[in-house]
C-alpha cells in the first residue's frame, strides 16, 4: 500500500488540529447565549464536519431562521476569540506533512469550515504552503456530499483510485464512500472507531501521524 496513493485529502478539525473540544464549547456557549437547550458534548461533536449552517439546523431544528443566524454569529465570535497556533495541531502533524510532501504526495484539505476561517488557521499553524488545494463548505456542497472530493480530484488531476480521505468523523467517511474513494479514520476527534468503522474505512488509527506507518 506504500505506493497506492498520490493525493491525500485531510479533514481539518479533529484530524489535523486538536480543536474538537473548543468547537464543542463554542457550540454550547452559543446555544446558551440564544436561550436554547445546550447540546450534549456528543451531540455537538456529531455535527463537526458539516457546514455551520447544516450543523446549527441539525442541532436546533425547531428554531426560526433568525435564531439560527444568531446562534451562528455567537458561535463564530466565541470560536475566533481564541487565536490558533502551531501547538494546536496534533503532535507531529507538521513533520508528518513534510514527510508526505518529501514522498511526492499531494496534500489537500476538505473541511466544513468556511474558507476564510480555514485560511486563518492554516496560516496561524504554519502549514498553509504544504497543501496543493483546499475546499471549504462555503465554496461547495457540505459533507457528506462528495462534491468537495470530486472537485479536488478534478483540480489536481488525480484519479479516484489514487486518492485517500483522512478524517475523524462519520461525515468524512461517508463523503469518501459517496465519492468512491478510500478512507482512513482517526479516533482523536469527533467519533469513535466503532462509529467510523460503520463506513468501512481501510483502517482506524489513533492519530493522523500513524498514517506514515500505514501508507
């Protein structure tokens, strides 16, 4: 399997960046600010990976559009109140990305974050130059729709059988399945190995850095 993949597409939150607990906190704070029932920790984790609009609609299906917009704004304010940096990446991620690039792998990101937010955290963590392309939920369809992956493969000229998706959520695994590509799950983020395995990934690893031993 060492030479099987030319393009590796990573999810961001919970896969490369250790941000799931912070996202969960921000969702819960936004709900409280809106006077809505506070989602449980797992309920908040379950929507990580979706576009923020789809995430809020999933968590608060009975509220009106105005309240959803308020929750979204409160979430964004809380989330961006904390400045991200290299130490927010999982340990060893930068070295892993450098190693993959040295092996002539092409790297991309497919995320539920908005494009501006992704650019911000990529610059802050110092890894923006290691990726060939990115797709965010406000640029295309939200996960688990496969359009993010289909667009990345078309942009970079890589075939499905040479592409691998790496993510921490069921949304990532299902998106890969919908796109007809292989996937590897990591259990350091939103979902457990039990949940990820329901979508038949090639493997479930503890951390993204374990990828170097697998591929």
